[in-house]
C-alpha cells in the first residue's frame, strides 16, 4: 500500500511506499523525516480535516490506497536575548506597542455624548413614540431611552416647527434616538424619519378619505390574517355591509409600495400624529389612566394557541408543561429555541445558569464524545465489532490489495445490472480484484459470486478455488459457494459440509431458463433464453486451466447457465454444480481472433495509480543494496531506448449513430471534440463522451438530457428540482432561463447515449 504526502503549501509531493493499513502514525512520521527534512516533533499531519495523532493507525483514520495526506512542518522557535542597556530605550519601546488611549477616549465621548433636553432635538428621553423596524418597515410601540448627537455624517439641523411639514419628514435633525420596543430589552438607534409620536386616534370609517395617509394593519405573507402596522395610502373605499378598504401599503426595507391591498380591519385605521404631539411617560403619571396609550394588536406569534394566555402551549411556552406562568423562571435553548421552566427540568434547576449559551438535553453535545484537536480518536461502534478489533493475532493483515478498498465506483450502470458493462471490452485485464470492482464488472472484492437471491447472479469469478471445477474455455462447470470452513483469514479450503441451494447458489440458479428445483436441480431447454452472467477469470486458476490468464484478472464476456444439479464432490460432500456456456458475439480472448481484436483495441494490463512507480522504486533500492561493495553490471538495454507504443485501431461510429449525432445541432462543438478521440479506440471515445456529457448536478451521464441555450446539458429531473427550488438559471453557468423555460428532451442525444451505454438509464 502507498499514499501521497504533500506539503501544506503544495510545493512538494512525495509518494510513501511499503505501508499497511496497520501502520502507526508515529511510524509514518519516521518515513517523512528525510524527504521533508523535518523531525517527528515538528510534523503536523492532516487528512480529511483531521489531525493525525500518534498511537493510531492509518486504518483508524480510513486512509486508503493513494490517498493524499498533508504535512505542515513547524519551524523551531529561536530564542533571542537582546539586552537593552538604556532604561529609557526600553520604556520607549513599550510605548510604541501601547494603544493611544487619549484620542480614542475623546472620540468615544463625542459619539456617545448624551444631549438630554437641550434645544434642537425633537424628542426627549421618556417620550412614548412609534418606531419603525428597519428590517420590514412596520411600526411598533416604543419609548425613547437616550438621545445622542449623530456624528456619522453631516446633517442639516431642522427646527421643530419645520418637522410638521410632510415634505421634511425624511430629513434628519442631527440626533440619534435610542428607542426600546415594548416587550423587548434591545435598544435600537434610529434617525428622526423612523420615529414619530404614538398613534392613538382611530379614524372612523365614514371619515376615511381616498388619498389619505394613515397607519393600518396588514399581513404581507397572508393577507387574510392579522399582521403588522404599516404606512398606507387609501386608494379605494366601498361603504357597504362589509366595509371594504383598498390601499397602497409601504413595506420592506426600501418601503416598497404594494398596490391594491385589501385592509381586513377597516375599523382599526389610525391617523398619523405630527411631531410635538407626543406624550412623555412623566405626563402619564400626572394625568388620569385614560391618557395612557393602549397597545395595538399585532401579528399572532404562535399559530397553535393564537397567543391566548389561558391556553397551555408547548410551542410558545414551556415545552414540558406548556404553562405560561412565571416567565422570569423560563430559559431558552440556544439551539432549538424551546422554553423550559427551571422547575420542569430533570433534574430541576434552582437558578438561571450564568453561561452565555445554554442547551437543552436534546441539543447538548456530549463533551466526552467530542474529539478536540490533538486528542485521540474515539473508537466507533462499527470498527469495534470488526474481527480485526477482537483478533489476538499479531499478523499484519493490512498490506493486501483486498484490504485497501475502492478508490472509485462505477456509476454508469446500477449494481444489479445484467449483461455487459458499457465501455468494458472482452479481454480487458486488471492486476487486482479491487480494480475489477471499480470497473463494475464484478463488484465484490473477495466473493466469487455477485447476485441477489430474488433476482439472480450478475457476475462470477473463476479462480480455481474449488477442487471440482472444470474449465473447457467456451464451456465450464462451476461449483457453488459454501460448504467450506473459511474461519480466520482463509480464502480457500476443502469441502467440510454439504452445500445448500440458498443465497448466492440460488441466485446463480435463477439465471437458468428453468424453474427452481432445490432438490434435483434443472436443465434449460432454451439455455440462451436465460439471464446473462459476466465471467472473470483469475490467474489463480492457471494451475488448473490453460484458459486462465497468466497475470491478474481478465473479463471473458457473457455466459449463460445451461443446467445446475447437486452431486457428491471429491471430498464426499454434496455440492451444487453449474454448467455455463459462452454466449457472446465477441471472440474469446484465447482464440486467434480474440487476440487480434485485443491487439487492435490496444488492451493492456491495468494497474492502480502509482503501482508501477512503486515497483520501480523497489527495484532501484534492491539494485543499490546488491551493488554495495561490488562492481555493478552494465545494463543490457540502452538507457535511451523507449518501449514501443501499441498501435490502436481507430473506432468508427455506426451509421445510425452518425445520423443522430448530425441531428444534434445544439451539441455540434461537443461532438466534434468527442469524435477526435475515436482515433485512440472505442474505450477512449466512450470515456470522452462520458466526461463531456456529465450532468453538473448529479455528476453522472445525463439522462433524458435537456440541451440549454447556453450549450450545457442537464438531466431533466435535475433541472426540474432546480426549478422547484425557484432557481431559474443554468446550474453550470447561471445563464437566466426564465420561469417558463420549456424542458424539452434532446431526443437525438438521448438515443445516442442509450446506444453507447446500454442499461445506464436503469434506476435513474
């Protein structure tokens, strides 16, 4: 196993070989001392956002084959002893680092200077006013708690008698009014145009005139419900039984006019008071109680109880008991915003916690489960149940390629796809089984049969693991799975018990064009009518069969089940046998025609990324070790010689597909780019088409493609989801499409893709 280690600045990348899944982090650090010229103490390793800590292995952090680990080298701190002889010089250096307190203090005093009741400010401290919420443009009851000078910009001072003029209401008087909304503790700083005397006079319906500026209640989200109080201009009036009022409502941050809004509360229309008519809270204490302004009804905060104080509600009150009593003894969770009585909690609290942030039991994270930077990992439940966690053996099992896991996954077809994989030619070879899995030919890493008991078998691997297997090339017998003791880490063993026609054995029997018979088996009358099975031969079967490859794994095409039956094997136990016969239009790889096609397609052994480099590095180290103290032998081959490149026959697109490509005018440039790769063979062409026609949303080949005006192709389902989210633009370039864009499927492109990648539409 090998990984890539890159410096945090990206300037240097090193491949580290001869690793295992069980390699400790401290051992990995030792391998990085020489290439990065950094001691183990100065190394800081990162992988997927985690800091790699000593004491753990690469397996604990899920570091896989050819994964990238970042390294940050911390420079050592150099201590400097600068002895300053002059005391005044030291004192002056300290002054340079200090903040200039005097000027800042002076500025802050000017900004926060409270003016009180001096001449010039329209409103005084304690005035009862209406204040506008700048986030939605609505007016709320408030009172002035403080008045300061506005030094943020040059303002023109406006006298109090000029404020009464409607044309002057947007001007500033040079002051900031600190207002506190009724029922809230926060204080907002507002200018003159956003503050006015409290509206208290209701205009009777007969006295309302068209063109009059008033304050009325309106709900912008749901006009049939009570909302907030906005400035309105009356535009229509119908004096009948229902008393209808139409108005232009000014709402939002920019006070956007909403025309022809129906006011559902015509008896709650207030006149706008002019500046100077405000009441101070001191005057209320002197006058009678009737002078106190009444609170207006606002939008309902809780839809469940409709703000009824007598109804218990777990939405707006205590989420345990639903009671609304003693609000001073309620505490809000900073995550879910639910309220809790102190005495309703388990265990109950005696006082409100002093912490700035408080979380309920459902939202609070268990601090013992949180892994902080530099701390060791917590063992997951999944890994604690693995056999490797409970094994007493000290053997290093993490060096094999079967343990590295997939680095990519085949998404062209679903896992339960029967038949050939698009882009996979007969005769393709891979060094390791994990590569076969990545290509989608045979998904399991170790198991020989891939299938589902209720569907059938999709692929098998012929590796000579059973003593009863017989291979004849175009026809071979295959033994089912089970009946062997594979305890420990065994891959093959002799039969130790009878096999049953269940699970993978039954899945393989499902492919036979005959009914299932768990007792005697069955034989297909029309064996070609059965389900196809992809067959991969492994080099381990070479000792039993001349048709197996000499190295790695080879895809040999499609086979069908002719018959299956139970019989006693050489070990004396019952095994299920299957007769498979080749049913593929492509020639077999061991025939002369097959070898000729493999050569024309340029098919060669495929290795994992970095594998050949690792082998060369090992050979170089081996030669260096052998050459120490001895005269090196001269290389037989010339150092300037280069291996000959295999000539690949060009791929010609069938005539019917060429017509469809010409019909696809919207993607002419894309097809021109894709057809260039035909000279490098079919496999290269299919890879090019897959890359060029990948949906930007789902990252798979476009299905039911919609060719947009901006020359991008998107799946129809992906574009529909985007439109449902009210995003009416191209997902790739943000080109505006419009809300009513016609999602027409590009029929020629869809037919070409279905022909090139048969079966890719399954499960989409």
